[in-house]
C-alpha cells in the first residue's frame, strides 16, 4: 500500500500498472494535475485468506488549494510472492 501511494505521489504509472491485478488493471492511467499529496495513514489491515488481504487507508491531498481525503478499503491478492491491488471501496 505504501509503495503504491508513493507511486501516485511521484506519478509512476508503470509501477502502478505492474502492481495492479491483471484482471482489474486499467489500460491507461492519468494523474490529476495540480494535486499535492500530503500523507498516508494506514488505519488497518487484515488477511482475508491465505493469499488475500484488505487495507483500510486515508490519503490526504490538496487540489487547487482545496483539501481532500481518499478513504478506501482496498483488496489485494498475492501471486508468485508479490502483492497486487485488486480494487477498493470508498468509505
């Protein structure tokens, strides 16, 4: 989760694509212009199976001077020893 947040901050689309489950991976990524990321708080995580996990997080940002928060429960799956983002539910 932290590495994907850092990839958003640094606009590293290739890394985000590589860490996205192939079944859910978007064909293209675009980044919001003028967004300033302010921090990530991982609130909780739990294993939901031998190779599945959920992570609840809040990512704070500022877009054109307006503070915003992304509060999500993300699902991950482990394949060949690596974790991949599947999808998330906004909270």
